[in-house]
C-alpha cells in the first residue's frame, strides 16, 4: 500500500504534536509522518504520546523555520521522498498593549509566523509543482479574520498569512496543488503558556 507522506512543522507541542501523533498512530498505517521541531529534545513528548518509537510511521527531524541552514538540512533529508502533504504549523504569539511590544519581539513573531511559512512553502513547492500534485495546510487563526484585543501584532501576522495563502491558492490550482487555511479559535494547548508577554511590572502595563 502506498502511504501518504506528511511533513509537519512545530510538532513539539499543541496542534502539531497532536496531529503528528494522530497520523503516526493510524491503525492502517496510511501515513509516514516527518514531525519537525526546533528543539529535538522536546520530541520525547511526542514519543510518549505514542507509547514509544514508531519507526515505520514517524520520524523526528530538527527544523527551525527561521534558520535557512536548518531548513536546507531538513529538505536534504527529504530528498527522494515524495512529499504529499506539507503542514505549516509552527507559530508563536505576542500578547499585550501595542506600545509595550518591542520591535525585536514583533520581528521575531513575523519571522516565525509569516516568513517561516514562506520559507517552508518555497522549499517544497517546486517538487509538488513538478509532480503536479500535493496539499499544503497552513495553521492560521480566527485572528487572521478579525482583530483581537491585545493581540494586534499576532493578528497582523495572521492577516499576512491569509493574504499569502489566498493568493497562492489561485495559482496552485492548475498544478493540482490544494492549499487549505485552518482558522482555529481557542484550542486547549500550551500556546498561551508560550506567549511572549511584556513585563507585567513595567510602568506601561500599570
């Protein structure tokens, strides 16, 4: 049986971890999952969810979407593999009044949420186009559809992702490549725990 090969970014926690675990544990073994994350040490959480290694259906790969060298190494590892589904899931948040958000924090967020998605798609899209087949799934947010209080920069990044993907979806259709945006509302994950926040003791916050 031919398996569907899936590469997922941001698998150390949250939706990425849950999706990788779900596909790798498929009883019919329909999927071969390449679960990527910036810090491979955090892969233990995924392996624990699966009750140990699943060499036939799961492989962990180091991939930092902000590091072109890391991406190149992961793409090299995937050479010779027919990638059927690319899931751009890696993302970070930034919560707080706009005037408390540093320029560096905002740049970091856009580097992950927007440019990270662009880099991943650029790396794997040419092969999909050549094969004239593939699916790209991008984790967006309800914050890409409407602004949310104290999430101005995060929402701005997701609005950018929406524009990117809506534009791409049109030009990819003739290549039989389907692009899907997943616009999640609140999900019970560690995403809120990992949010960047301004110093709550700062005078601006008071």
